[in-house]
């Protein structure tokens, strides 16, 4: 696959996860197809993937419980210095649907 950044035939399709929102609106979207380049390390979504992600994020905002499962997530607060970074489990409540 041709890389749109460097023009070499060194791009391949991989999968990634992205995090959107914060606090109790935090959602992790898994299994997003992403194009990586072995030559220049560029990583990008196709226009179709970007469009589908936008639609999915809109959909999740309108339908908070739709096709989503909950699991504890490690959240790190960026401090610049890894040793000073605080990591905690994002609280997940069993009855969060009752709000
Ligand atoms: Zn490239």
C-alpha cells in the first residue's frame, strides 16, 4: 500500500484504540483500522474511517448505553515526568445506567 506521506509502498493496515471524552463521558473505541507506514512512521485514518468515527461518536453521545460495555480503565494524569505520573482506575459503577 502506498503511503500518502512519503509515497513509498510501505504502508499497511493495523488496528488501534482511541479515547474520546473525559470523566464519566470517557469512551474507548477499539479496533479502529489505521494505516501505518514502515518507512516514515506516519499513522493516519482514511477519510472513510474518520467519517465513521465522527458518526460513531455522535451516535454514542445520543445513545450513551448503546453497544457499550463497561470495564475499569487505567487513567494516567500527564505530569511530564513518568515517575510523578498518577495512575488510577477510572471508577465504574454497576448501576451507572440508573442515573
Ligand atoms: Zn510513509
